C-alpha cells in the first residue's frame, strides 16, 4: 500500500532518531534546564537570523498554535484566519480553551490565502471599542495553507502591515513551514519576522520528527507570557532534552529543508503523472505548491483507489487529498501513478 494520507503517517527520520539516542546518555536537568535545550535557543537564533528569538518545545501542533495565540490574544479578542485554517476547522476550539474564550473569525481569499482587501474590509467593519463584539487581536497565516498553497514573503508583509495598522499581532501556523521554505527558496527570516510575524508555530512532526513541535517567538512580551502558559498547560516536559534533541537535529545543517524538499519533489512527480489523466476525469482542484494535492476524479475511481493500493483521505465522494512525505520514494510515486491509472481504467 502506498501511503498518501498524510505526512503525519510517515516514520521518524534516521538523523532525528540518532539525536534522541545521543541525548539518552547520562543525566541532565529537567524542565528545560538541560544543555541540549540551551543549545537549541542558539540554533534557532542562527537559523532565523534573530538575536533574541526564543523557542518553546511542545508536544503537538495544536498546542503550539493554541499556546501561541493565547499569548497574543486577550479573552475578549478574536483571531483572524482563513476559513480553511486548522485553528478554526480542525483543532477542537483549543485556542478558545487556552485563550480563555478568544474566538476564531474567518477572512476568505482565493487559493486558501487571505485576501488583503477582505482583511481590510473585515477590520473596517469591526465594532472597535464596543464590548458587544470580539476585538480582533491577532492575524494568523498558515504556511503552507491547508490546501497546499503558499504566500510569497511580500504577501505576508502586506497582510502583516494591514494587521499592524489596527494594532494586531501576527502569528504563523508553520505546520509545513519547511515545505514552504523549500518551495519558495527564501530564508526563514524573510518569510517570518522580517515580514512582520511575531510568533511562529514551527512544525517538525510532519517532516520527520518523533514528538516535538516548537513555538518560535520574536516578540518579547509573548515570550514572557509563554514561560507561564506552557507550564500551566502541561507543556514544560520533565525530559525536555529529548524534544530539544529532535528540534536541534531537525534545524542543523539544513536537515528540515532537505526532508521537505524531498517531499515536495515527490509530489511534483506524482502530479506530473496525474495530469495526463485529465481526459479520464482526473483534475487538480488547486495549484500544488508543496507536498499536498487535492484531486477530483470519478466516484467509481475514488472508490477503487484502496484496491489499487493507494491510501489517501477521501474528502468528498469525488475528491481525495494526497500528501507525500520525507520517506516517499520515486518507486512509491510510480506505484501510485499506476494505481490511479488502474482505478480510472476500471471506470470504463
């Protein structure tokens, strides 16, 4: 069976397993007081080219998002995001829980990316100072979006400027940030703090880590809040050195970008195999910027995919989502393409 359900379904990169094993020698202080975590701060500052950036290892992307946003949003505040964003559609109200009531508000735009004019209109229509209305406090941008599309750094900067003019902070859900950076070819700094981002939820588990995500903070006020919010929510783990070891290996010598570039390349190869099937009813529903594609195909063909050896999420009767990972091989792509051809051929 060819695994295309999610990059979360992939295993752990050998380099990260080796880093965990290397950290499993002797003893060290608990709760982030260890040498590995201390080194991680320096690595994050180097990678993001920011002299005072701070990093908080956590155990999940949901925690990274909810804790980041809770540090930026008062209980009466609102987080503005695209309606497809994970924080509004798939995290069970985690931000409202940890943010003591903060709400999510959707701001639409094509390609699952927030439209600047719609953001301005939303902010212009807000009842500022009216306690009957939640007050927009944070703009959250997802990279890559939940439909696999990317903002350019200039687009991030434009949206951040609109938000800052109204006093909003800017958060980036970077569950697939590495895939975005690998595709854009820009620096982490250019897509984040130089473009106006205050806090990043840095994904790692989708891209080869075992059980570590991170909150990378460029705003000192948010960092001070997170010292307490991470502890209060149970995310200051006693053996944090094993999380920090994963993140250290992930960010060292460009490993995270190499793993992501591999996943992106495998998806590009798969898309190239699927395009000739357009005359059989196979159609890409969105542009493919990273390692994720949404594909429309005849219902009988979608039903035949499991028998053809393809594991993928069926979004609707005639739509599937395909995701490649750091461990998807060229042979996997060839087998998946053959499976698609068999499935559509069976339709007749």
